[in-house]
């Protein structure tokens, strides 16, 4: 059974309309309801204004890119002394020392 249910948001004061579908929960032996938001109710005309649609989940998963081969490898070990010597040469401080 489907019905339209109106619910007012106390924080914002906006009334929303929901489509409520009732069903029987066999595990809990209780009736339950699923609600789907239709839209908000216009306070002047009392008509339901549809809210924006949520983006649907993508059905097709994107393919992951394969491994990229490495074309060049280089490995260098330098200490702090070499680093400061190179910085000094580029800046021009070593000539003053």
C-alpha cells in the first residue's frame, strides 16, 4: 500500500512530501514502512515541488589502468654536505668564503 506522507522539518520549517510503502517484516513480526522523498510542499499553493534528483549509482565499474612499464631508473646517494655545497655554488656564497 502506497500513501503520501507529509512531514515538517522543525529546524527549517519546510514541509516535505514522502511516498510511504508499508510492508510486513517477517523476522520482527512487525509492519514497517519505506519512505522515498517526492519533494517539498509549497507553503502558498500547497502543491508538491519536486526536489533535485540524487545521482544514480554507476552501473558499470570503471576499468582500472594496467601497470605502466618503467623506462628509466636512477638512484643516487648524497649527503647533507654535498647538498649544501651545491646550494652554496648556485647562490654564490662559496666564492665569498
